[in-house]
């Protein structure tokens, strides 16, 4: 491969001058580029009024690029790939202004993830490209073999073109660039999202080595009159439809059977679910149902609206989480009484208000709480923004007590919609069959243009250790590419 510098004259010939207005000239300092182990002679400094670029003369269908990037001023810097005929193709890298990692074309952002970018600090980057599948890793230390990527993306906008480096900052540096062939590891058995159709708001129960996903049955949208549907699995990947385990005639209310959660106590199973925008409780002697309300009535007080979740602490005390309406959806919590049917009203506490930008697309919404405990801290994952919004996302908050106060993670959301997966939010959390991996089990929109019927997907989640303070929750997703089966799955 040969390298050449895109100067102002060349950019003018390509029609790129004036593509982005800028007061100061973009500047990129480059050092040490190797292609297939061969050192390349390149200009050490590239300038342009808007976007400084250094392009390769050719590109392969599959390759790996590693580099180190430092931005000393505001702007973006990183890699260009599939650039051709005056079109920038894809850009990916760091953005100091938005504090993010991105993958974009000139007319769309394919995916973007919050990431703290400090000026005057080197970051290591590794991009894997195979046909229309792109995976990016970034770290300020060493990129470990078990690292989670910033994105695992698919896009078909461009199929070929040049590979290069770019900067919109007036002071960016890229060094130790290494380009090699990429041969992805072939997993013997994989899964690909989605894993189950027709299910939304999955409430997961793991009981006696079986996963039970209680669902809002989306083919019945918008009124969902028939009840709550159940799907079962041994591995989180292959699901079997078990039909309606709660039927309308066995419950208070007539419609909008939404967002169930099931817990077990002393051999009895309690289902908490929304119906007519109130929460009701039905019971069964089996996780397979049928679930029936012996006394058909909703929970009190009437401020308990939708999206129930029950968390059991180490001491056996149970806490009940739900949504109440107040110019949007707000998350509340309370202690659950021993009867499992009512809350201690004196403990009812407002927990989360939807005020962040990621929580306010199309409506002010914080909903679908799930609580787990890790190293003495309580983690509440929840969904933000309207469920029909393409920006419907997952974030989390941390507390030292089940009823708070809760502190939202500064890097929220931890999983957000992309151009290849919309509406990726309302969810449950579950461990792999051997208990070694966490998974987020979430619904997504049927397609990029159609919300219903929604469908289940699963992706990995883990805790990233911190020396001081609570560990950070990290997700690998959303994905639509083949992924290794959950650990502990027995292959058939």
C-alpha cells in the first residue's frame, strides 16, 4: 500500500473543501505508520480548513487497524474508511465536544456511545473491519483480549474505498498506526439477535435451571386485552411459546396487560403486572401458571401505575419498584409487605425523575426498573424516553440502600438505539446457565420503521472494577451479528 496526503488542492479537486466550516485550520500530526509490518514514509503534519486527512491508496475487505490518538483541543479525530470519489465514507473515533465515541457517515450517525475524552491524553484504538461488520475498541491503557467494544455495528452504506486518518481539531495527534489483515475467530456455535418474536417488556424469572420470560404480547397491540404471555428457555437463546399464563378473565381490568414481573416465595409464585394502567397481583402454584387473582382488584394506592419489579435483599426483605405519573413516568419504590400483595405506604419514596436528555425523547420517561446487588451497592437499571422513540435507551443508577438516594451514572445511557437496532430498552437481567456471565434481556422495535410487534434480544453485560467507588456497568450491544452462546450452555 502507498500513502498520500490530502492537501487543500487535492481536496478541492475532490469537492471536499468547504464541507465543514471552521474558523481555525484542522491539523493532524502523524508518526509511525506501518502496513503489514512495513514502515511508511508520510507527511508528519497535515492541515486543512475543516478536516485534515491522510488517506491510504487502497483498502481490503477485511483488516485490523490499531493506533494511538490524542486530541489537544476540541474536535474529532480518528479513522476514515471506505472513502472514495470525494466521499468521506465512514468516520470513527473520539469526540471531545460531545464526549463520545462514534461511527458516522456524512448524513447519519450509525452509533454513538458516551465516553470521557480528556484533552492531552493518549487513547489506544483498535478497529476490526470485515465486509459490512465493524467493531471498535478504545482504552486509555492496554486493550485487553477480554475487552468489550465501544460498538459492534453493521452498515451497508459503503462497500469499498480508502482507509485513512482524520482530524477536525486544530491540534490532534495520531501515532503507532498498524494495519494488518484480520481473520476473525470462528465460534463453533453462536446466536444472532433477535432471539424471540412477539414479546415486549420481558420479565425474567430463573427457576430450577429454566428461564421464564413473561411478556407484553405485542401482536395484540395497542390494547393487549388477552393477558400475559410466557416463553421458556434453557439457554436464553432458544425459546418456546407457552401461551397465555394470565388471562384477562382471571384478572381485574380489561386491557393493556403490560410489563410483568414474577417472584417466588415459599413455593408460591406472584405475578405483578400492569392492567388498565394500574398494577395488579396474581398468584400460581407453578411458574407455568395459570396465574389468577382470587380477589380481582389493583394494588393501592392508585398512584402505583405500571412497570412493577420486586427485589429481595440479602436479609430477606423485599422492595417493590414501580412507575407513577407526574408530567411523565417517574420511578418510585417501597417496602413490600409480607403478604406480597401490598406495600408499606409510609416507605413510598420517589427515586428517579426523567430530566436527562436521554430520558426525554418524545416524552419524559424513566421506567422499567430492575435492581440487583453487587459488592454492597444496589444497581438500578431502567429505560429512558418514550418506548416508541428510536432513542429509547438503558441507563442505571447506584445507591447504598434499596430506596436510595440513587445517583445516576454519569455515562448514561449504557445501551442506546442505533441505525441497525431501534428501541433497545425495556429489559430484565439474568445470568448465564453457569452463572459466570450477566445478560441484559431486552426488547427492540420490529424494524427501523415499525415498532410492533416488538421482539426479544440478549446481550452481555458486566461490572468493570473501580478502585474507588462502585464498579461500572458495561454492555456489549446492541448487537445484530453472531455472538458466542451464553457460558454454560450445553450444546445439543
